[in-house]
C-alpha cells in the first residue's frame, strides 16, 4: 500500500495546506482512535504540542476526532516530544500524539503518534491508519453516550521535569556551572531552564519567548550562532541548544565552538562503558555519522551499527540488538535506559555529568576524535525523481570510484522536505568537495 499521509516521521507539511489541515487532523484522530480502541473499557489519548501558531488549529481538530470515536483526551499544552512519549506510558494511555514539525520553520507542522509503550508507531500500524482514513466517517463514529471527554493536565510539565532530573546521577549537582540554554522558542521553553536550575546550575535562558511565529527562527540547534555568542559574552561553561520539540541537542563549549551529535554519542558511549552502563559493546548510528567516530569507537572496543537516516530506524535497531545508546549526527540522541525516543535535555545532562566528574572544560571533554572532512549539500527540486536520471547515476558512480575505500558517499532524498541531500566524506577534503560538487551539478542540471 502506497503511503499518502505518513512520511519518515509521522505526517508533516505546510500548515493549513494539504495534508496538514484541520480536516486531516480530524480524520487522523478518528482513524487512529478507532485503531486503538478495543472493548467496552474507556480509552485515552494524550496530546502535546510545540509553540507553533497552527497548533491552535490542529489540536482541537484532533480532539474532535478522538472524542467522536469514544476516546478520552488528555491535553498537555506545550511540551517536548520525549515528554509526550514518557507520559503516554506513565498515564497508561492507549495512544500519544505530538503536534510538531520539530526543527522546521513555524509555517510547517506535523502529527507524530506513539503507541501505549511510548514508541513511535510501526509501519504496519501507520498503514492501518491510512486504510481507516479511507473509511466513511460515519462508519467510525460511536453512539452519543459513548463519546469521549477532554481535559487539560495541569502538572504535565512538572512530571517531565522530575523525570528528567531522575536521569542525572543522584550524587551530583550542577553547582558552579554557568549554562546558557537556547530553547528555540519551542516546546521546552519552560521545562529546560527549570531542570538545569533545580539541579543547581546558574542558568541563562534564550529562545524562551515564543509568539507562534519564532520557533527555530535564528535560534535553537539548527541555528546556534546566538547561543555561541552568548556563551562567549558571558564566559559560560557550556551552551545547550535544543530544537523546536526538544528531541535533539547540540552543545557549545566554553569557547563558543559547536559540538555535534557524533561527539556527544562518543562521549556518552565511552563514559557508560567505563561505568558498566553500556548494555552492549556498541552503539547505533546512521549512515550520516562521521567515519572518525566509528574509528574512535573501534579503538575503545566499541562497535557501531549503522542504519538509514531517521530516529525510528535507530530505535528499531536498538531494540533488536539490545543497545541503549544510539542517535544521529544532528543531535537526535536516544538513551533507552530513560526514553523511547530522542531527548535533547536528557542527553545534555549525561554530558554535564561527565563534565562535572572530570572537572575539565567542555572543549577537552567533548573533543574525543578528529572528524573526517564531511561535505553535505542540499539540492531542492520541484517534482519528479532526480536520482533516477542516468546522468546523476553516472556522476555518483564516478564519485564512488574516485573516493575508493578512503571515503563514503551518501545521496538520499529528505524524508521531510523536497530536497536531495548529497554527503561526501573522506581523508582528502579537496577530493571530497570536488566529488560532491560534481554530483550536485548533475542534480542541478536536472532540477533547474
């Protein structure tokens, strides 16, 4: 069955345009609610969102859909994606929903669905929902006396704050650390500063004034320049940048230099191996993670399993292999001892624990390996399948031959935007750059 609505991370699109319309949200609520209601017992769904203006349109439509098929709805308001996943389990809900487009601009939005175990829905479950979306609405509706109810959960943020603090070593505190945290004007704008302050840090918060339009706008993990500047200006010990729904993180060291997700995963993996917390002698990463990390981990007798890009594939491999550390170079880090999905705040606390224990500056603690030169360029296209063109395939084949065994090429369509991502990596920066430029040129000649 061809997917019409679901992509690599739920349903996503421009707000108030198909498929991200109130009508779609209503239909998804009805379809997903019907799939997750069984028997005469009351069933419940929890809903969180980030700070986008369009959340005010999508949330009530979802609520109407769920209640119309007999589900009770618990609404959290602005809350990180990992908090919704956690509270789905904690509140024994049958389904969890996060309204967010993660790191995308405000004009996009999305619907992410979690099962009762707190994990994102499987491909099979998403296809079942797609099938139910084709049903006549009247076939899904319940009798008037079976309608669901909706209510706000006022202590959702407090529950998540305590949960995140629990992931930090009990004997440690953050006293003596000056931390700048950039919340991207997103879902963590209240909870992230609160967690760090309650653990004892001196906290300077930016990106904590959402207005519906400024989520991820020149701030957060995808635009950390303001964070780096503030770290240098205040002579802070560390900077922490989250994205719009706080499921990913990047770190700025005391010099204002960015530390990406690969360095963070390597740090957590080696720290956990030393403490006996690493469940397997390895981690899970995607094809985009730097070869330098793989070589470094191998020197520490830590293996690395690679997956396709996307946190759902990382989580699947982690569950299948029993791994408890995995993630993406972008900073989407999954620590399954605590969470079923990426959690930027919990990952940041694991880094802070190492910093605090070592007594060393972040620049030393988080610089574990020298990344190989890696070039990533995006080519936007309007329609068609540019990667299927023979001229593009020929450029890719030539590039692979030129790089040989000393490099890698990853060319893939984005799962969330009309982009072709071209990544090259190798020991020779000049060669890598030339290969990537040739492939980008071939793509641009097709997409122009």
